């Protein structure tokens, strides 16, 4: 007898035994927990989007004020040769 047949027999034997009683409030508790998880995910998603939007706004304000695309003015003047 191979291992898979033995496992199938064990599963069949377990399924033939009487099933335990399920608590009456189990479905209500599961639905409440699911709703709580959905609310938590929704809040976390909104918080993430708010943080991303704030980062975009902060970057835009920095870019407008600092103007990093412009070449900074020279610190020293070039030497004057040929006068």
C-alpha cells in the first residue's frame, strides 16, 4: 500500500466520524471580522493615497522654488586674458 492510499484512507476515516458542533454566532463573528478588515484596508489605502499626494505637492513646491533645472550662477569670474 502506497503512502497516498494510506492518506486517503485516513481522510475517509476522519470524514466518517461525527462532525463537531459549530457555534451559532460563528457566521456573525466572521462577517463582523470581514467588515472590520475591509474598513481597515480602506483606511490604509486612503492614508497611502493622501501621503502620496502630499509627497507630489511637496516635490512640486520644492521644484518651483528651487528651480533645479537652471544652471547656478558662476561663483568666480573667468580670468581676463588679452587686455
